C-alpha cells in the first residue's frame, strides 16, 4: 500500500499549520498497480464507491463496512484499488493491492469486505 504524493504533501503541510481534511473517501478498482497518483491501470468499471473507516489506532485504520459494485461493466481481472477524495476527478489519497486477484464478468457483483490502511 502506498499513500499518494498528494496526501503525503497535504499531511506534511499540517505541520506548518495548513488544515487538511477529507469529507468522504471513494474507492476505484484497477487491473494493475494504480501508481502514486492512482491513474494507471484503471479498471473498465469506473464507478467509485464510498467507503467509511473506523478511528485510527496504532498507525492503522480499517474500513467499517463492505464496499460493493453491482452490475460490473467489464469482464477483467481486478488486482488493485485506489482511494480518492471525490466520486469523480478529485485527488488520489492512497493505493494498494487486493489480497488476491479477482476475475469478474460483465454483470457481476464485486465486494471489498475489509480494507486496512497502515502507516509505518
């Protein structure tokens, strides 16, 4: 998992007194590593789904609910995800790999049941 360059800089700016907060987080699917800015290897399914997180503890935080995509638009193998501060456009916050790849068909439902972000 990797925190994005945008989020790294925004968090560092808080040390200088610049406020930073994210109201909502949205997940996007990828067929390969999304890269630092989350724009590489985007899945054919472009809809971003909202995700909620529990409070951080011990340098990590976990999703507090299942994230679901229904009626996927494309048959492909999903391998990665990216987290964004908007449902479209916006700024990439974080990227990471799924615990295992998932081959899906058009029309399938895909779920991410747990997602943990860790700073170390």
